[in-house]
C-alpha cells in the first residue's frame, strides 16, 4: 500500500450510493440529552441545536471518493455533499521519509521523526479513509452504517483500519464504532445556509495521523483542507530524529484535571506527558494558571490602537504582556497557540514607539517565521525592515501621547 505520508494526486472521482431513509423522531428525553451535550460544546458552534429538527431534515448517502490509488468512503448529509468540490485539487507535495510508525511503550504505537524537522516543516499530507457526521441523525445503528462503509473499502484499507488502536478493553475485539470514535479527528466541512443545517464538524479517520499520540504540549499540529480533501501535519517547534511526534486531542489550555477527564472519557487513557506529570500540587496550579492566562490572553488584551492613544498606559504595557505570553508558551510547550502573533505584536509596539533598533530586531524574527508559512507577508515585513518609517503605525504612540505617556 502506498504511504499516506506522500499521497498521489487525487482525481476527485465521486460515486454516490443510495440514500438511507429518514428516521422517526427519537423520544423527548433522548432529544433533550443530546441537545444539552451539543449546545454546551463550544467547539461545535451550535448553541441552539435541536436534535428533533436535525433528525427530520437529514438525508444521508454513502459516497466513494477515488483519489488515484487511495479510496475515501464518506457518509454525508446530501446538503454537505452538494457543497464539496466536483474535483479535488492535488495536495501540496510532501517531503519523503519524515516519520516512521513505531512502538511508543504503554501508549502502543506512535509516530516518530526520522530526521530533523524544522519549525513549520511539513511532516505529512494525508487523505482520510473514512468521514462521517459528528452526530448521525438516524435511528439506524451506527454499527450497521460503519459496516456498510467498511465493506466499501479496499482490502488494504480494511486491513490498515482494523490495526488502529481503540479505547476499549483489550479483553474483546474492537468494534468498528470503537475504532472510529477512538481515532477520529474533527474536521470542518461546509454546510448549506438552510434551517437546521448539518453540524459542520465531522469525524475523519486517518491511517497515519491517527497514530500520533496526545501531548498537552504537542510538537505538531494539523490543518484540514477541503479543496484537496487532505490533512496537513506540520511541526510547531523543531523536532529531532527519534523524537515522538505528538498532537493535542483536547484543548490544552484547560486545567489539568479537565484535560485528564476529557481524555479518559473520549479515549480511555490517562495522559502522562511531562506537563501532566509535574511533581507537586503547586506546580500543577502554576501550570493551570499559565494555561488559563494564555486561553484568555487576546480577549483581555488592550487593543493596540487603544494603547497608542492612552497616555495612562506605560510605553511597555503591551510589550510586557506579550513577552510574558511568550514565556508561558515556552514553559507549557504550547507553540500551537501561534507564538508568532506575539512576536508580530511586539514589533508593532516598537514601531509605534519609534524604537528603530528593537523594531528591526523583532521584525526580523517575524520575517524568519513568515518566510516558510506566508511568503507574501514576509515580503511586506522585509520592506518595513529595510525602511522602518514605511511601517503604517510608525511613531503612533509618540505622536498621540508624546511626553504625556507613562514610562
């Protein structure tokens, strides 16, 4: 079977299977329980979700997507399927020999780097093998739906899928439902602008990315791209040969006890990463406090324009806040929170203060980060680096506050 770290270009051929008939409405108590779960899950973005209406308006069908030698089987609402591209674009090329799947001790198998991977470096590009709605609005048993999907896979696909670990007891064989729920990643698909649309979040199973174990300070993150029907996994900090490649399964800015509870409930394990294995209650409180501060950082931060106009704030107010955030990100291993936004903000502050040397220092760091990820933005910052006074907010703080500013 060809490695999914280097998938072939997709042709985007889709074969639609017959739709499943709509289901009768579930009991009121079931609707109430599901409504409460969905509405309280901020990640789903459905605070007014109505499961009864969801069931009444769903129409599903099985789809096969043939991407050259790889086959994706999807179970989709008709409205969602209708918004997918008619032809999927080829994904970006992926470097060869970036990782291997190997023994990760008590965690089972894991993904390990085969060579040095720089920050921002691409690790793999991968198509999902299965895609299903986050919540299926049918009374048809999920086991039956998953069996139909499994039967549509290639023999190699079935073999690889059944090898994925699951969160249930090893005393009995894993069901397909176990495999999907223990290994799925939440991707976003477009939904139609209609009353009671499908939830945008869908569960997708990836044969390689699903081998990535969890860490509360992960060294990699993934991005989903619908036009290529691909997941892109990249490093958020440098990764050394032999180092395990990890992602986050649950929001890592939650307190440790909440992260542990969510991971046990969904995946059946207790996280033992270095950030969960801190030696004392005091260290736990310090870590939880740093993560809470990072979680609310941008909501609580004074606006750049406000700082430029307000002489009651000191010249270094924003700079100190962003430097503190960078320190906490390093302490907690949370480079997934986009530390470059803080570097960018510090450069802007020094520009507003007309501090040429520090503006150049921090702008150079921005350029280095953006060269790989966003070359067009890197070019803009390079122009500001060569001529700081072309920075649009140059001297704003000095102009508007002048000698009235606190120092």
